[in-house]
């Protein structure tokens, strides 16, 4: 029998399937930028933009990778990397700095608008509402989704973007921050996530319970780790933990 008080959740690929959203967001915000910029350049009779969508996206990606190497403490802050990479690309294409800053910010605004259009698993809202009656809940993500605008935001008392703390998971900082906010010891807390490296390893190191969402079967998981195939199975894990037998 454990006295579990806090449950922390990873978001992407834990409470929703993220793959389609990222692909749509990536091409969507960049396409938006090129479309709107083309009109703006034409109105000013400035030379047109020279990169097509594919070339532009590739250049944008390479710039982010280089920046992450040059400024390693920001490597997990994806919003910052994107903003700086877009500004640099726009300047390299001949825009004055002031216009580059403005257009990069506008494109990132569009990025965030698209990025929050995630569809939580159908069971997620009810599950979190139920769990919220018994436990205090937090979200801990490495993703750069807008934490207040994501569709399940209302269920979390604490929400932490680990990349913006400059300490992306598996760094323990985000977990420790959540435990500290709730004033709870790690053994009274559980983390639920899909990444072995980023979610399960750091939670275990701190002595938290860990629920790994993975479709792979594993015979010998370390003590304290429970594997489920989908977040809807979480209630079963909690029932077993709370059972006196
Ligand atoms: Mg995840």
C-alpha cells in the first residue's frame, strides 16, 4: 500500500498522439510565413523571396541544429531555437533586422496556434477529472506546446515546460520543481510518460513511481515501473498500488 499524492504527466504521445500534429505544424507555420511574406514584399516592391517551401524548411532545420550546438544550454528550448533560426534566415534573405524580427515572431505565433490543435485521447479528460479528485496533478513536457492553451490545461495544478527551464528531461530539474511545488516526497509521487530515457529513467532515479506507456512488452522491468499500452489503463495500475494486498 502506498500513499500516492501526486501524479505528473508527460503530454506528447502520452495524453495525445503527437506525430500528425508536429508534421502539420511544421509545414503549416512555415507555409503561412512564405504566403504572407510574399504579399508584403510585393506591396513594397521588394525583391521576391528566393527559397521554396522545401528549401526553406531544410535551411530552417539546419539553422536550428547549428544553434542548438552553438548555444547548448538552449538546446531544449525549441521556441527560442525556432525564433532565432527564422530571424537569421529572414535576414540572410535580405530583410532588414526589424522586419525579420517581426515576421519571425508572427510565424511563431502561427506555430503555437497550430501546435495546440492536438486531439487528446478520448478517455483523457475524464481520467484527469477523476484523478484530480484524489491526487494533485502536474504536466511536465519537453515539447514547446503553449501550456495554458493546450486542451487539457485546466486539469493541471502545475505545468512545467522543461525546455524553457533550460533543463529538458531527463534532467531532474522539472521533476524536482513539481515535487517542491506540491511539497511532496518522490516516493509519494508518480510520473506517467512514453519515453524510457526522458520520463522513466529520471523518475526512477529520484525514487518516484513510474508508469511507462509503451506497446513493447518487457519481461524484466525495474522495481517501481509499471508498463501500460495506453493511458486509459492507468486506473488499473493505481488500483493495484492502492490495494492492501
Ligand atoms: Mg512524450
